[in-house]
C-alpha cells in the first residue's frame, strides 16, 4: 500500500463495547476485569505476565467445550477495582500505568509477574480508579 494521495473515508468503530470470544471452560463474572491470553481468548484477569487487559465484563459468560463457543460483552473505560492490601496502589502512582493485575477484581502497584491493568486515575479508601488501556 502506498500513502494516501487523496482524502479517504475511514470507517470508524467506537470500541467502547465489544464482544470477545471466551476461552473454553472458564467462567467470567459480570463486573469483573477481563483479559485476553496469548491464544486470543478472553478469561478472568489473573496474575500472569502474558495477558492483555480488555476491560470490564458487562455480563456473565461461561466458555463452552471449545474456545470461542461463547462471547462476552466487554466495556473499555475507567473502573474502580479493589486495592491490594499487600502492595497497595497509592497517590504516588496517579497518572501512571502503575496498576497491575492481582485477580479479576484487584490491582496492585507491584508488577512482579503481572500484567498492567491500566493507568491509575485516582486512589480512594475503597478502591483504585483505573483506566483500561
């Protein structure tokens, strides 16, 4: 492909809500942090360096007997997650991509073997606001 030589009507997709194929046999709970594994299928977020955060599950989904048998509706945005008590995210991390996954509802400031959940927007007494990247 060559660079444009004239105006182009570029299709747009909002990308805030989308469906992701679910990994076989897993359960994703509504309201949970959802990630994609290297195989391309959605699963509950967990402490693993190989995951890519997708967003928050808008519905519950149960993977069937084969990968991709079902899908889950995922929303990108800014969500409040539980703060890890062992290595809590603090005000010092606000504005930085310093929230890392502990599990499908908890974030921590320690990267140790974990995937980034997103950018820290605010820290409150009852959780951490994290923007899905």
